[in-house]
């Protein structure tokens, strides 16, 4: 059985990907420090798939701990590296924590792979590396733009670290890298698994739109602030390429299959989105329609650091990975609501 190490596998995108991998017959080892998740997710994964993945609680930014993890699981075929801090706001106030955690963990994972001869890694990147693109939909060939926050910077630097590592491997192996690095640039993942057993679980007050909407609808938050209505977009609110987290999870399985083929060597990046833009009001309207709950919201000023609009050209992922997003906005908002309701029932 193909054995995969999933770092950050109890997190939001990680847990959905673990489910998708298990369902495709992969043997999964999760490594996570539970900084932003909890062990209960393992029971939920077992509840959905019937399989409880192996779990190692480890801080990957700790070199010795990371190397010990790799020695223990020296037979892994590939790594999917999700583990990272992800809050835009927090990264502005704690830049060193972000650089230390997100970059050290990547470097020690790469060292661990080298030590055990593991040659494949899928890395969680973000559309944030494009900044505000001049041309939309944005293609993978667009140059990087300066990040608006340290979190975004860690993604760009990580991409460059991976490029350098592949370059060095290529030089070592007469022009064809043995190391395979595949970057998935996520757009805006929302929604939850159809079972409502796993989903997004932010600590404290959510920064992101979807959990703020569901918590407001559940009465945990008083009112949603819509950050800006004077953008140059159809309804004046910023536009994003929202993608169902289960479609995003499936993209990782396709990436694993693509990497296993001889067609792929070296480094490549793929946009993973639906390829169409929605404004904040579109998301609110979809949520209200699917949940039947009237959402209290008010239009406020712009949020610092927000870009006006971004959506992805996903043709490359469709063609090369054989992957396509299947779920629409209504399915995303409804599943997010069912997850919130499940959390309420459990509380
Ligand atoms: C940001 C990051 C992205 C990161 C993601 C998850 C950038 C440019 N984007 O995405 O890389 O992966 O967070 O951490 O750094 N909104 C409201 N009210 C709210 C919350 C959000 O109106 O209470 C609006 C925002 O202005 C934005 C949209 O909803 O237009 C989506 O916001 P959010 O969910 O926070 O994601 P991004 O900022 O797009």
C-alpha cells in the first residue's frame, strides 16, 4: 500500500485530504503538533472512512523531532506538507514566529526526506503569491508580487526554497531531478465534508469569511462586517475564487497520482480553484438561501491588506492533473452550515 506522510493532517484542509487519500487506498501517517487542531479529528476521520490513520504529535520546526519522525517512517513514498501557521493578521504582529515555523518546518521536512530517500512532496501554496494580478483569471506563469503580510511571504519563500532544492538535485542527476515537487496554489477553500464530522475550526474570533458567517448565523457573533463595498467589482465587494474543501482535497489525490507517473519530474505549480469569481454578497446570499437563516450584516470600511479581486485559470490542473472542481457555491455554503450545526449539537 502506498504510504504517505501528511503533515498538518488534523487541520482543516489536511483532514479532508486524509479522508480522500484513505478512500483511494493510501496508508496515511499524520504528523501534527495540534497547534490549531485536536486529536478528536482522528476519531472523525475514522468515523468517515473506517480507518484511523497513524498519528505522530510532533513539532516539525524542531529539527531533531522531525528527523526522528522520518527515521520512524522511513518507508513513506511521499509527503503532503500542510503544516503551517496561516493567519494573515497574526503574521503581521508575529512575523518571526511565522518565518520560524513555516520555513523551518519545510526545511526539516526536506532534510528528513533526503535522509530516507523520499522523492516526492506536495506543498500547500496559496494564490497570495500573485498579489493583485493585472490580468484575470491568473495563470501559474504570472510573476510573484510582493506579499502584503509575512504569512504570504512565507509561501513565496517556500516556493523558492523548493525550486532551489530541485535545481540542486537536477545538477546532481545529469539534468533530470529525481526529486518531484508539486505546488498547489489554493484559492479560497470553504465548506466541509458532507458527513459534517470534519470542517474548519478556527481558534477564537474567525478572520475568514465563511466561519464568520456560520458563527454569526448560529448566534455566536452578533453581526458580520462586510469589508468594503466600493471596489471596482460588480457588487462593490472584493471577489474571490471560492473552492469546496473536498474538491481541494481531491486535487491532492490527483497530484499524488500525477507525481507517481514518469511524465513528471522537477518542480511545477498548479492553481486550485473553481476558476470563477464571487463577491462577499454572493456568498451571503447563497448562505441565506441554503440555510434558510437571515444573516445580520453591515457594510464597513475596507480591511487593510485585502486585494480587490482574484480568481484562477485552472486549465492546467484540469489538463495535467485530470482534476476538476465539482461542487458549486451553494454546496459549499450548505456544507459549512451543516458543520456549524454539528458543532452546536456537540457543545
Ligand atoms: C486570506 C489570504 C489567503 C489565505 C486565507 C486563509 C491574502 C491575500 N489572502 O484570504 O492567502 O490562504 O486568508 O487564511 O493574504 N470578509 C468580510 N468580512 C469578514 C471576513 C472576510 O467581508 O469578516 C471578506 C474579505 O474582505 C474578503 C473575503 O471576505 O473579500 C474573503 O476573506 P477571507 O476569508 O479572510 O480570505 P482572503 O482574505 O481572501
